[in-house]
């Protein structure tokens, strides 16, 4: 059951809520410390509030005392755990929705670590304008060296940065809801394959391409198929054997409609398919593309 990504995400987020609710119920003073830290941030006071100004910032004894003080340590721990916990499902969604050729393990690891680092930095720079400007320079240098493969990776990066800031400023609800909303919208857009084909306009109206032709053919000939897949390949026989196994499990009925030889040595194998209700066409095409290296790409046209 947990192989279903929707169930897995729902269980994860609900479990998070139950665990946090239990911890806050058993140890209500945690909420008090977090509220105090949030107040320090938004009224502009320093993290060193209450520390004697005569004590140097590098004083080891004072640092150890603050480390043992739950008023200072608990908000930091809450921020780090929250940043890590709500970012983890975002990395899952990235891995689930990206094809192997575009998947980057280094980028997934970066997504998971950045919110934790940002949460720590927030505690470091608040109350110090000089440190804040220094941080801006460091971030600019790091950003200059960071290369993203696609615009959607930039969105992922922007989201985890926002989660890190929310966790560091003790806005736990914002971090949780931002993570939940992001994974929900991202999975929805990926599932429906939004924007795969641009709309076709006829004057001021949106029309389906060749809709009238396909409709008339279906009515007159009784065509049982609901989609057509074109597979571009360099080895027809190898590709057909691999694709046949995929179509047997993903369709109710299918046939090879045509094989078109190309001048560059490749061929286009055209399939008519009748999909199972539980199988989405974009997922079927993605499975075909991953089946063999001899397949260049697969495209579809509706019947």
C-alpha cells in the first residue's frame, strides 16, 4: 500500500502532525520557548538578548551556559528538525517526477541540506546587520557557481530556501503548509501532464486538433482504439519486442498500425492502443522511452 505515492505522502504528513502534537502536549514549555524566539525575531532584538554586553561574544564559558539553556537550544533544535522533516517529501516528489536522464542525486541532496543550513544561518545573522550583509555576499558567490538543469529545479530550490527561512524564524505552520501545498501542486501538474501540448485556436475558440476527422473515423469505422503512439527507433525488431511487453500490461488492446522507414536510417513504428483505465498515457510513453536505448523518443496523437 505504501508504494502508492499519495498514500505515502498522506501517512507522512499526518504522522508528523500527530508526533508534533504529542510532543507539544507532553512538553508545553517547548511552545513557550519557540514563541519567545519568534518574538525576538520580529521585534528586532538579538539572539544574545539578556547577555551582559561586557561579556565578549567569543567567551567560551558564556557559550557553554547558553548551550545548556533550553531557552536558546530548543528553538534551534525545533527549527532544524522541522526544516529537515518538511523538506524530505519534496525530495521524494523530485525523484518521482523526474525521468532518469534529468534526475540528479547531487541536486536531491542539496535540496535536503539547504533548508537546514539556512535555518542555522537565520539564527546567526539576526540582530547583526554586518553579518546579514556578509551572508548576502557569500550567497551571491555560491549562486554564481550553481547551475540548474531546468527552470523547475529553480522552483524547487526557491521553495526549500523559503522553508529554511520559515523554520529559522519559528514559523512552523508556514513551513509545514508550504511543503504540503508544494508537493500537492507539483504532483498534480505532473500527473495530468499539464502543458504537454499547446492549445489550438480557431478564431476566438479553442478547438481540438483534427477533432472532427477523428470523430467521424471512429463513428464510421468503429475504431476501438483511443490513442496512437509513434515510436522513433533505430532497431525495429528489438524495439517491438520490448514495447510489446509494456503494451500487454498497460493496454486492453493494441496493434502495429504502420512502420515508416526514414532517410536517416531510423524508423517510426506506429501503434494503435486502447488504454486500461488505471494507466495514464504519459506514464505509458515514459515506460516505453526507458525500455531500450534503441528508442529515440515516443510521441502520441489522440484517435
